[in-house]
């Protein structure tokens, strides 16, 4: 399980049932621009700034990270100027099985 998957699993644990998380990031409606971000611009900046694995996420990427963690993608909007506004909501179930959360194990019980 990589750190992005661990972060989404942790997010599911700390949000109350029905709680929301707002993700603001960089994205584009153009597949070509997303490819450029993820294969040229961001890797160059990662090396220049000595950062890890920064990445621009598509709707599908966010949905995969949410899948199986008790989270759902409520909205995914790419706004003017390559700005992503994304809302992730924790499902209101009392007990969730996180075995499908990309290597997560066990369930999360709400208090």
C-alpha cells in the first residue's frame, strides 16, 4: 500500500459518517495536458525541488483511491486555470470493511 492509499484510508477513519473532505489540486480537462503534467512538468519539478511522487490526479484516480475505503467521490470539477475542486464524502455506514482499500486490512468501526 503506498502513501496515497494510506492517506485515503486514514481519511476514512477520521471523517464522521457523511463528513466531507475538499481536495484542491491541479488538473486539466485535456488528456494531453494531464499527460504533460504527469510525464514532463511534474517529474522535472520533483527532481528540481527534491520532492517525492507529486502527481496530477484524474477523476478515475480519485475514484480508485476512494473505492473500498468507505469514501465516495461527490464532485470533481476542473475550474479555470487548471484548478481542481474535488469533494470526497465518507459513506454513512456504521462498519466498513477496508480489505479492498488497496491492501488495507480489517474494518473501521464508528464510535
